C-alpha cells in the first residue's frame, strides 16, 4: 500500500481515502441507535392456588383479553376506551388489583397494552391469569 | 499526518499500520456490540409507561426469557425445552432468591398460550414476579413499529 515517491503532479489519494473510510465507518456505527426498553411488572399467581393476596383488596378490576382485543366490563373496548376507563378507576384507588385474564389464543400485544395502560395511571397491582 | 516518504530515515512509515490498527479496533468495537445475545426476530409491543430499562445497569441476577412468534423459548439465543427452562429458573432462585428480575421478551404476535407456558414454569418454580419487556422509545429495530413512522 505504501507508494514509492513519485514526481507525479496529482495529489496523494491514500490518506484521503483512509480518512473517508474512517468517517464512513464512524457514521455507520453511530447511526445504528438502540431502542430504549421498558419493563412492565406483573404477578403470576401459581396455576392452581387461590391467591390470598388478591382477596385483601375487595376492589378488583378485570380486563379480559381475547384473540380480537380487550373486553372490559363485558364490552369490547379499544385501547383508547380502556385508557379512559382505567383513568377513571385509578382516580378512586390506585391500590386496586387489576386482573388481566387472557385467553390462550390471544396475541401477546394486547396483554402488553393493558399492562402499559395500568402503568400509565399508576396501578401497579397487576395479576395475569390465563383461561 | 502523511509523512513524506522521501527521507532516508531508518524508521518505517507508521501511517498505514496505524490506519489498519484503527480499522481493526473499530471492527471489533462494532462486532462486540452486535453479538448481543438476543433473539433478533422478536418484535416488541410499545410500552411507553413502563419502568425504563437501562441495559448497562441490569444486575447479573436477571434472567431474560425470549419467546419468539412461533413459541420458541430461548435464553441468550439458545433454544430451551420446558424442563431446561425450569432448571434455569430454579438455579437462579437458589442463588439469588425468588425476587431476581425475571423478564419475558415476547413477540407481540406470540400467542398467549406460549407466554402462559413460560409464566407457569416460573410460577411453578416459585417465581411470581415477572416483567414483560416492551419498547419505550423506538430507535432501533426491536419495535414492531420499527421502520414505519
């Protein structure tokens, strides 16, 4: 790669190419940013044990999750409607236990959305059941 | 930076060597970052309001269980059977107690059946406190919304 000295009038290209490569690699590396992740905590009661913890709070909020979406109070709700309902309920008590009951064929996204909505309004007492 | 090669000095021209070394250093820095032990096929649902996860601060006791779209359960890109997963969870519990951070990274399309299976294994081992990993701020490729604005 080291060139012999020459009396050529054209400029030496090697260092420039090197620098350009360095810059290119630098930008390729920095452009690739990482996602920022969050975690949503929830409790998983043991499969066939009646959890004594959830009985302490008499106010239980139930969110059902099916293959097509979320059901709240026996009515299918969109994420926005769920958001509104949880907001209302969180105003009275943030300590209430939220039971999220999922059917086995529901996609994971609805569960995450439901947990995220509860987190949004400070309800951290979440339990997940499977049906 | 470019030395004139015309001098009759005994010392070698260092510039190309330094360039190559720089290239190598950058190469290794980049590849080290890439060999993140994750199932990269997993696309996560958004979770803007969860607790922010800072990748550097994760304690060594944490366990991140990957659940792919087709239900494949893996740890650090190693596929596990249910028995092996139970074994791993038990090991963690024996070492750090039941409160170690146990996180489930499941694809947004994963059926709850597979997630429930993992949760049941953890619960059966006495680990009830689980967390789900979601994307707080999408910048990379892990979000389900990656690539579309």
